[in-house]
C-alpha cells in the first residue's frame, strides 16, 4: 500500500515539471556570483519580500544561523520564544557558531510581545551581554503552525528600532502564513531586518532556503556562508527548483491548510485525542493522546497501516500536510488513525 507520509513537509519530492526546470537550468559558479539561476532566485525572493538582497543557502538552519551570526557579536544576547526552532532544533548553533546567549520567553501560541521583550532587554551595564537581536518564527512550527500577528510584529519592530536591536524572522513557512492570512510576504517582512524562507518545505523544492535583508547584511552573511562551508558552485540546478516553486507552489498551500483542518477535525472526533481544531491555521497539526496512550506505540501501529506521523513526545504526535498528500489520502489517514486509536484504547 502507498505510504501517506505526514511526518513533515520536508519529505516532498520534486515533481516532473520541477525536474524539467532543474534539467534546463542555466548555471555558473555561484561562489564567483556567476550563477544566473541563483542570482534570479535571490532577486525574486528579495523583491517579493521588499528587501535589497537575497542569499541562497543550503537550509533553513543555515539561513537562521547566518542571520544571527551576521547581526550579533560574541557574548551578546538574542531574545527568542522558548520553543523556537532557532534555539531548540539547530544543534546548539547559537552558542557554537554565533557565540550568543538566548534569552527565552514563554509565547502564547508562538507569539511573543513587545512588553515581554522589553522586560528582558539588558540595560547598558558592564555585567550584561548586549541585547542584539530578537527572533520570531512565522509560522511557528511547535505552536501548530500558528501565524505571527502582524500588529504584534509591528509593535516589536517599533520597540526594536528605539533600542537599536535588530529583528530576524524565521520564515521557514512564511508563505503558509501569507496564504492563510491573505497578507503579502512584504507586509510581514517590512517589520523585520532579515527573513529566512525555506524552499524545501511546503514549496516542494528539494533543497535550499533564501535569506533576505539589506545589502550590507547579506554581504556579511555571504562571508559567513563561505566560512560555514555553504559556498556552492553550480547551485543553479537547485535554484531552478526554487524558482519553479515560487511560481507554481505558493497559492496551492491553501490545499494543504484545508487538508490539515480536515485531518484535525477527523482526529479530534476520537475521544483519545486532545486537540483544539480552532488552533489549526496552516499545515501543522500537533495532538496529544489521552488515557495513557503512548505516542511511539501509536506511531508504530500507524506505520503498519502505511501512515507515517512523528512522535514528538511520550504522548504527543505531529502530522504535517504538504503537496505530496491528497485529500483522499487525508481521509484514509483519518480512518486509519481512528481505528488504531480505538484499538490502542481498548488494549490500554
Ligand atoms: C520553523 C523552522 N525553521 C527552520 C527550520 C530548519 O530548516 P532545515 O531543516 O532546512 O535546516 C525548520 C525545519 O523544520 C523549521 O520548522
């Protein structure tokens, strides 16, 4: 039986048409700045986000970490929500590569506010590392793909400007936020200095992210990209997939959001599931298990029925919708989940 892979939106494979775009890509040596496809992608993303320049990088992690490295100095502090990817899931790079300390804030569904930030910004004093950067995540992975509200972002930005602090947005899934909220990417981007956007998640490209910002910052990021081993040569074959994705795979994210809703509604119908369907704004569904059910056990049972999800804790599971999962497959996944949960429930 065909697998229905809901572990992540990173599992998508390039379509035939995308592979054709890859095959036809014009390429050059990107370390010399001579790859026309990479240059086109960087310009396209910068224009969409209303920024001066873009930098094609290997991954979302590299985009975030270059943004941090290029906008901070060793010993400084970055203010970030406690479940943010940049702090939790990037192999300790804030400390290891940028040499900064994280000041963690408890967010409401991933959103942190100006008032919360104001309370932890360091005053000028020899005892303190300067607060150099605020990082927000939009959409917020760990918060069920929640959209970061633009008005809250605007408040944060106004405060940051007053205090000489820069703002980075981990926009790995920014286009999910745009499609779900109906707000163009540049409306979010105007309230931050830098944004990192992933091409290899919901947009369906095989590899890569783009970091955008002002020209000077992007030049600094390019220097650190080389230092981190991320200078690629004929990267145009990857950038061509990104260009294809920007043209063809943004609007269709609405289908993934509808599928996530449908999945959440189906799951929430089970008494063994703890899930607030109203929280599902985009393509990520985390749900809790009640009645002592074990997430690893449920995952194993689901796999036996060709449905893949991710256990993210002893009683928490994540499912993510994407362009390689159809509505019919979502309906089948719901049926499988309901029967597995009913059986596990009886066994427990
Ligand atoms: C919110 C967020 N930011 C950054 C990343 C990192 O992306 P990559 O896996 O390409 O390094 C991820 C990956 O899942 C993510 O969910």
